[in-house]
C-alpha cells in the first residue's frame, strides 16, 4: 500500500536524526559543504562528551548522603583519588542513550504539539504555552523510558557500584544478577526527571524562541537560538534536579523507589537536599542546550529550509 504524503513526511522526520548521525561517521567528506554538515551532525555527541565530566561530578554529589558536598570539592577529590579518566566513566552508555533519547523526544514533541494544536485550530509553532508544556513532559517521559537501560548502566559505572570493568561487564553482571527487568530499575524517577527536563527544555526553548522572534526583530538565526537555549538550560535544571537526585539514588541501589527516596532524603537531609547538584546540573545543561540547539537548528535549516 503506498504511503500518503503526510505519513511519509512524518516517517522521514522520525528517521532524520539517527540517520544523519550514522552518515556523519560513514560518509566520505567530498566538499567543504559536506564537511560542515558532518560537523553539525556530530554535535550532540560532542555536547554530551564535553559536558560529561560535569555530569559525573553531579552524580557523585547526589550519590553521597549526609555531608553537603560541593562541586569543586567533589571534582578535586575524584581526580585526586581516581584520576582524570574517572570523570569519563560511563560515557559510552551516555552517548548511546542520546542516540535513542534525543531523536525520540524531539520528534515526539513536535508530533504531540502539532496534534494538540490542530485540535484548537492553530499550527504547532503558534500553539499555547500550556500545549507545549504537556508536549514536552510527555515526549521526555516516553523517550527516556525507551533509553532507560543505557542510563542505568551509566549511573552504575559512575558510582562504582559493583566495580564493573566496563560497559559490557556492567551489562552482563546486571543481566545475570537482576534479569532483563533490572535494566529498568529506577525507571520511574528517571522518566519523571526526563519529563521535567523536557517540560523545562523543549517547551521553554520553543516559547522563548517565539517571544525573541516577536520582540527582538532578530531573524531565525544564531542570536535567537543562543538566547532561547540559555533560558532552556536554566529552567530544565530547575525543574529536573529533585527527580535527578531520586533517579541517581534509586539506580545506584540506595533506595528501592522514588517515594522512599523522596521521603528518606527530606527526612534525613532536609528539602534543600532535593536540589543537590543543581549547579553542576545547570552548568551541564546550559552548555549542552547551547551546543545542541545551535547545531540542530542549523542542521534543520540546511536540510529542510526551516528551523525548530
């Protein structure tokens, strides 16, 4: 049965992000334009790699209990005791997670936003902020559920639980000891965190961009993308840090559920402990959003003629 034009375009959009990532690695570079395009296609892997040490420090801060850990202290202690490479432990599953998670959440967000906006008689880009919030929350949660196993392996490697020798050893050990479902341990706080990140990230970026375009007089270019990305990173960190604390502690085996983690952490450390790691979370999400959105917007403009 032949595909309709609408379904064909939707399928093309869903396949675009993972396919261009593969193309960036296997396609020969034949011109300066191709070289530029391949650089953009690699940017979200670069974004993750560059900011990953900040994520490693944040995870260790959240893994500890009792003392009020500071970013600089945790960073220095980690490098001193384990060496610089410890800051990149778990990078491989983190990059794998983004291959799945980033492609899914972007496409899901636009599909949900456009579908809800159509019910109100408007197009997706001019949809209400409420619709964008619902779309971001839903897209982030679904995408993270799919990618949750890679995130669990990353956290286990970062916290040193089980002293795994590498990614494959971690996967083998988790499977033998906990079964296939063990890879989804902590999925509830993980999905909640991702939903809140995308509520703060996708919806805020989308809305901020419309406002900047409307009031600044700038076109759909670098200045607009930069300002929108800065707003996006801050609100993503603000919304997601409490769930991020629960995710880290449940996945590392400190608590059995999100509820027990929330109650236990607040009871023993106070409400402020739920924002442990906010600074490194923001320091990571801010540059990550900046790198990702600038590259992604340019890629979309080059390949489709229009931005996000």
